[in-house]
C-alpha cells in the first residue's frame, strides 16, 4: 500500500519588516521544537535581528544573568498578519519576561516549564493571535506578542501584512521572537501541526526565495 501524499504547506508571508533569524526551523528537523505537543510539529521561531544578524547586546548578562527584553532588536517590532483570514482567538494577559540567553539563567526557566504546559496554549504561547484561513481552518498561531500591543479582536478580518501586534517575550520564550505554527484545529490538546512555508523572502546576500522555509539560523526579510 502506498504512503498517503504529504500535505501541501500553507504559504505565509514574513510577519513584519526588517531582518529575522530562523530558529527551530522545520527545514532542520521535524518535529521542529522536538515535540508534537499543541500542534507544534512544523512550528518556526523568528528572532528580530539587525543587519549584522545580532538580536541584542552582548555583555556580562549574556553569560551570567537575565536581561531586559526592551534592549533587544526585535522587542516592540510591529508584527503583521502572515495570511489573510478571520481572527478566531486573541489572548493577552501575559507579562513579558526577562531574557534568558545565559546558561546560568536558563535552569530556573526550565524548571517552570511543566507549569506552563499545564496551563495549556496560553502558558506556552503567551500573548497571541489565531487567524483562520478558511471557515474550518487551517489556523495560524502568532505567539509571544508584547503585552498591550495586540490590535485585533476576534471576528475581525485581517489582510496579509496588516499589523496585529508587536514582538514580545511572553509565554514560553527566552528572548523576544515570533513563533508561528499552522494547525488543523482550535482544540489545542489534540490539534495536529501542518507544514508551512514562506513566500517571497530574501537573505542577506540578496538571494530571493519565492517559496520555501528558511534554514536554521538563516537571516531573512521580505523580498523587495
């Protein structure tokens, strides 16, 4: 018996201006985040960086302590809808946490991970927006937004490229970034992750990709 055909990826737009570095990319491995939990099988993280590919300052706090998210390049950057659709869910109650890039600061965060998992999608995604691409899905989750920045509400229609919030460090996040994933359901405990890809992005040497998934650590932006 032949294997079932793989699902075609849902094509998204880069969710904002400026440069973004891909982390936990499904181009590297699947499940991209090491788990299928909450439909995160093909999820990708995009960290806001400058033209040199740096996400924030490098100093003693990088090695020994936590840092203020406000000094990072991506924090507060406008996040835009990666696809046209109907806003299905909005959650916005989570504070933006301290940045934990230091190996010494991470264990305390890791210990609290089970508590975030027990809280479900809110504890993990933090402040987030879910957009339905059709009447019965699929659904795009845009997570880790800045508290107080979400500018859309359930029932509103958004177009690709329309501002929906700002990049934050809420939920299960150790530094400011945007987490994107596509799911087949809003029942998060049983939702399945669906493949995604991006349209029209370029890397720092000017190479334009019309349809694809950024490689791990690749720095990209919307193609001109």
